[in-house]
C-alpha cells in the first residue's frame, strides 16, 4: 500500500519520520525534512511502520546525487543524498532531539558544531567481510546478512582504496583470502602507507605473504589464526615496521600497533584535542578511564601545572603503544598508563584515597553506566565525556546530573560525514 507523506524530521539512525493521517509513525530512509514522498508501507511493527520512498514528489533543495555507486545497497552511509552543510544541521537537531526524548529538561549548552574538513576519504581504516567464491571483499548489504562486493569506499582514505583494488589483482592474496573471512586495511598517514590485517584458518605461506609487498603502498601485513580465541597478531614482533604513525596537534608522533583503536577521522581527532586544550581547565591530576593509547591524555601533556597523568585501558596493546609513544618522545616520566578496566581503576583510586581534578570518559558505544556510583568519590572538579553514541551519552549525563555534575559546554564533532553518526564532547563541572 502506498501513501503520500511529508517528512517531518530525521531521527537517530538516519531515517526520515512522517505520520499517517491517523498519527501512526512511518520511518523512511533516504528522505529529507520537508519533502513530500510517495511511500510504500512495508511492515507494521506496532508502534511504527517501516516505509520505502517510491517517488520524491517534492524535492528538498538540500537533495543532491549520491557519489557512491553502492549507496542505498550498502549499509554504511545514510546521508549521501544530503548536501554536506545540511547533514551538519540535521546532526545538531538529532542531538538536541535525543536529549529531549530521553527526558532532559534543562538547558542544552551546545557551544559549537564542528564539521569534518573532509566530506569523503576521511577514514583511516576499513574493515571487510570476505567471501571466497570469486573473491568478494565487502560490507554487509543493508537489512541483510549478505556481503556486497566493494571495489572502492568513498569514506576510506585514498591509499586504502588503492590497496583494496590491488588486492583484487594480487595472486598471493587470491590464495590467502581463501582461508579468511575478515580483513582490515589501516593507514599510517605519516608514512603514506597501509597495513593489511586478516584472520585466517590456515597458517599462511611465507612466500605468499612476501609477494603481497608488490603492492607498493603496503607497509606491513599481520594475521591472526582463527579459533575460539584468535591467536595473533603474527608476526609477533610488530614493533618493527608494524606500528602506524600519526602526528597530533602538538607535533607528537603516535605509534599504534595493527588493530589497536585510534579515532577514525584524524582531522576531527585533532579538532577535539584543540577544543579540550582550549578549555584551559585549572587542574593538577588527570585520570583517563578509557585511554586507548593515551590519545586525549597527550592533549594535556604540555600543561606543566599537571602533576599526575593516569590512563587505563583493557587493551594491553593500546597501553604498550602509549608507553612506546611516550618513550620515543622522551616524556614517559610524565605519564602512567596501566592495563586495567575503568571500574578497577576507580576501585583502586578509592582504596588509595586518590582524587582527580579531571576524569576523561571516552567509552565504547554502550557508555559507562556501571561507573556512575563510583565517580563522585574520585572526580573532584571536571569530567570530559567523549561519546560516539548520543542515546547512551544522554542516559549517562542524566545519571551524572543527579550526582551534581552539570554540563557546561557541549560540542558536536562530525567524525563520520555521510553517515548519521557523530561524536559529542561534553565538559561537566561538579557543583557544590
Ligand atoms: C572509543 S575508544 C577510545 C580510546 C581513546 N580515548 C582514543 O581516543 O584513542 C574506547 C576504548 O575503551 C577501551 N575499553 C573498553 N572497555 C573498557 C573498560 N571496561 N575499561 C577500560 N577500557 C575499556 C577500549 O579498549 C578502547 O581503547
């Protein structure tokens, strides 16, 4: 059944929202607020209906032709049909709407919205599924479990795309990929090179690995042997030639092992560092509970007033990278990085009676609800919460507000152009 509907807004997830005359909500992907759309009503889920745009009857002036040939089939992008400047406006609306929907009643002190300098070719890593028959490397098709063969991804940096195309032609990779279901390519921007990682069920032949280096952009190749717990990475000594190299806003080089987390859009990572430095917080002790390799701790390292830096992360290899990075820069005496969980770090601070002026929280998508009750015993003045998931962020901010941490400034960073995702940075201050 088809209906003619007007799109009211875009919701978290990227779909347009419209209403039937009886008030029932319809979600329609690839639409823009204000557009009049002929919609096929596909499936009724009770409290909403899934719709499909059959025809745009009145087109938004913000509608453009998507650049990517896979757009609409691939599940990766939701906003390529929208002019970039308007994507930013929509993300701001989505953020505000998320606060309101989850019950935030006070002011939302949104200070700045920072677009990505690059609208395309910004991602420094791409992850692919592999299907072996007639080699397919690709992403999962929207709303299916099928792999869509991809020969270029416009979100990935250009070097990553070059390597992807070369892999399709490389005879050794054609052999190696037969035993593999998953691979990643990660760039090393300061070297203009790319690392290949793959997960395999058969130990690769050395000659096949060596032959991959006919791809001139390749810097290193690592593999994991699949099993209940994958073993790897091999070669084990990733210190030689394996670490990716990034440069931060202060000219400090970061060294990052294959597969270790680093923010996907480096320009935006640097923009976040600039903003958190510019807050000029009066602090002496900083605790980063999801430090990774220490990325955001390093933003404060030049502040001579800070006497203690502690970063913790459950990824041992990330901690090794932070220590290696600090050693190379001769600043390892300044900071303490430990392989432990956020909650362990809080319990241990409480036990030792340690308090911090600033606690940085940059948790995975699920947020950090489990830390809430412990934070007041450790976070004395400020919290900086960095989040890639607005709903879990707001859920945690509601808890923090109950504990007397009040958002003073909020920044939206467009870490992920062409998709509905974005990064939010919140400065909270503890009120007495
Ligand atoms: C979004 S990343 C942020 C890393 C770092 N802040 C950066 O900018 O590179 C989240 C990090 O949290 C770590 N992590 C996940 N669960 C954790 C936990 N329970 N305790 C401590 N670290 C955790 C992951 O290993 C990952 O490095």
